C-alpha cells in the first residue's frame, strides 16, 4: 500500500506558525492534505505533528492522526529521515503494511497528482530507495546535489549540480524504516522548474511562493 505522511510540527522560528499559516484563504497544510486525498494513489494520508492546532485542522481537511509526534522529534534541525522513520514504525505497529511512503511537506501547494504519479512510477521501475524532485536554481541555501542520468552521482566531473526542491520524498517503507540515506546514489530524481517551485524557509521564500501561485 502507498501511504502519504505529512510532517508538520509546530513552533517554527523563521516563519511563525509556518505549517498552519493562511495561504490564499486556507491553511497551507490543507493543500498537501487535499492533494494526497484527491490523487487516489494513497490508501492513507497521515499527519505527524506535535501541535494541537495543526492536528485539529489536519483532521478537518481529512487527514488521519494516528499518533502524536514526541517532543524529541519536534525540535529544530531534527532530520526528516528520523521523523518519517518514527511514523513508519508507528503505523506498522498498528498493522498497516506500507510498501511505499511519500513524505509530502506541508508547504507544497504547487505539486500535482501527475508529478506524484510520475515519481512513484520511476521509484518502482528503477528499484530506487527514494525519488524526489530537484530544481536547477534555489532561492534559499538548499542541498546541492550532483545528478547524472536522473540519479544522484558521486562523480562531480560528469554530473550537473541541482538543488533539493523541498516538496516531497517518495521512498520504500523499508528505506524509511532503516533510515537509509536519502541523498545517495540509490536515489533517483525528477526535474521541476525553479521558476515555479520554491522551498520555503523564510518570509522572502513565502512571498515568492505567493507570487508563483498567483500566476
């Protein structure tokens, strides 16, 4: 089964209440939840959060809250691999049998069903551990990755630099559970336009996202 996990902690510093901030009339997280539900490619859509407000609004928009994220996983700079691995282990204990997990970030209103389906197909066909989108440019100081033949490469000379788009990560349940490195040569990528997609880390990024969404 395919499961969407949306990690949305409270207490963001650079943008106050970032994951529940209103974006064109709705909480920003609602876009990710509704996309996952309407796509019909997920058997379950689950939000991992420590925040009562986020939990309440997530339920309102149709996501499930099967556990509350612990405090030690809700601090600044906690790796996303730890957050999703915790969620995967929790749902397995609840007798779910996930095959593929898509970690969809709360601030990703530009993602479409087509992008998710294309990425999942690539994950399954190539037997990657993970597949995620990259862009040629970045507004923030995001992970620089070297790509060759649509996969991460260690050979910088033959590769082209790209940046993690910060929208979602598809991965096998086993890869998430074992905390396998997302940014290894066992990961594939898809290209997204840096003129449209932005990883939001500060208010300047947020304003760029608003501008892009209006277009």
